[in-house]
C-alpha cells in the first residue's frame, strides 16, 4: 500500500514538474522553429539558389562578388521581437534588417533599419535606403569585444520604438527611434562588393508581439 501511495505521489510530482516546464516554455514564447526551422528556407524568400544555403542548421550566405545588396527575407512581418544568434564573416559586410520592406523584388533589395555587421559598423543601427546611419556603435567598445573571423554573439531586441543591440554581451545600441516602423520583415544581408561568406548559427527567436496583444499593449 505504501508503495502504491509513493508511486502516486511521484507520478503527481512528475506531472506538476512537466506542467511547470510547459508553462515556462509558453511564458518565454520561443518561436524559433516558426521563424527558421534549421532545415530549409520555408517562410523565406530571396535569391536562394544563387547565394543562400542551410548547413548544419545554420544560414549561410556566400558570393564571389556582387554589384548590389541582396537579402534573405522573411515572408512574415514582425513587430516586437527578440532575436539572438552567432555570426561569423569572411570578408564583406552584412546585417539584419528589422521591420523592413522589399522595394526591389528582383534583387530582393530592402528598405528599413539594419542591425549592422562588418568593418567599423559592427553593432550599429543603419538605415538601409532609410536615411543612413541611425546610431553608430562606440568604436572603442566594438574593438574591445569583437572577435574577427570568429563567431560573435549578436542580440537584437525591438519593443515599440526602442531598439537594443548587443555584441558579445556588450550593449552597443539602446535607444528609441521615432522613425522606426512598427512592423516589417526580418532579412539577412549579403553586401555589394568583393567575395564574402557569412554564417548565422544557433538562431533563437521570440515573437513578443503575441504577448503584447494578449496583454492589450501596442
């Protein structure tokens, strides 16, 4: 009898633990699989056959030289969100467009704010066809934390008009931008110029707009 009671207690405890884990997952709202499934480009569009591939769960962009900027673009639009990943570049310049729009569907060129990567622009917020530099990251800070030709941790948080960027754990942008659109696509960049390769791995994404709607915000 005691064994039966003990077994029942353990089963109840296990169920409570599982429910707690599930509740925690729902609270954090990890939407990575819906954003990028790690297998193919379902939910994305761009010059896929020419420049983009999925390797070992990572997004890889590679070119032998381009005369124009081109982007791997989400088909879905997002408002508030949190995006983090590791990125490594060999040559060139890249970035992540947020709340943007496609203005040239043949080249998949876009307009909107860009969380920048490469050269002196790492960790900055740039307006791609959107007025130029919006917030230049501190060069000394970037020089201190950046790991050239290695993977770097990159973090983006967009809530309302406030945009936060972190490079290897250090905040490089944390301001409100009145001109920032409320909604738009997210897009990965290959920059015009010489040969380059960029890899985005360990991508984690949370759509915060869902919790905003649930709480009545926005």
